[in-house]
């Protein structure tokens, strides 16, 4: 084969390799943008926790795939009303007994999650599942649960309990919504 034939083959191979590299780069960039848009602050938290962007993106994509397999259903109007009433009762209880109210808020969130169809056995898995549907409030849930666990050990202030209660409420309100595509921040107050 003449030299120009080898040069032509080498040029075609180089062009093909460059095309594959560019395609992977574009695909990777699109995946990153999609995951950042979907998960917001949860994207950055996961990258920081995992330590490597591609591994964190794999984790977030795995959460999405797992979530797709779950049968998450909206609450019936009756269930929404029942849980809203329960929340008002717990909120009133906070005035006289903050620790009991925080414990009740934690249980109430779990009950709503169970009725909606989320697996509830493990906290970390609950948070991962919630992060797919409600990425803007999942960190609230982690903070509230952490304060709840500290409270169970007896080392928490009333202000911390108030913070936990506000965080639980942010997630609770999202769980009661019927439109699964909304994740607009709501004003929270205790």
C-alpha cells in the first residue's frame, strides 16, 4: 500500500477517535447540566460527599432509576385533610412540649411517606428517594432528622427543636402537594 494510503487511514482513525471524544464530552456535559438542573443543591452536596463528580452523577442517576420503579401516589383529599389536621395538632403541641412535637413531626412525615408509596425502612434511603422528587427540601429533612436524633440523646436546645420543626414542615408540605412537578420554595415559620 502506498504511503498516502497509510496516511489516509491514520487520518480517518484520528478523526474517528476525536469524534468519539467530542461526543462523550458533549454527552457528559449534557448529563451534568440535566442532573444539576434536576437536583439543584443536592447535586453539589452529593459531589462533595462522594468526592468525585462522575461517581456522584452515577449515584444521582441511580436514585432516578430507583425512583422510577417506585409507585409514588398522591394522597387522597381525605388523607390530605387528615394529615393536615394531624400537623396542626402537632404544631399546637410544640408550644407546651417541643421534644414531643418534634418526635411526632418525624413520625408524621414517615406516615405520609409510607402512604404515598416511599420505602421507609432506612433514613438514608428515604432521603435519597425524597431527593429525586423534592431536591430543594431534602436537606431540610436531613437537618431535622439529625436534630431529632440529637434530641433523643438529650442534647438539644429549644431553638434547635424549633429549627427541626420548621424543616419537617417544609418537607411535610411538599409531601401533601398533589402536583408532583412542583418544588417551589414556600415560606416556613414555626
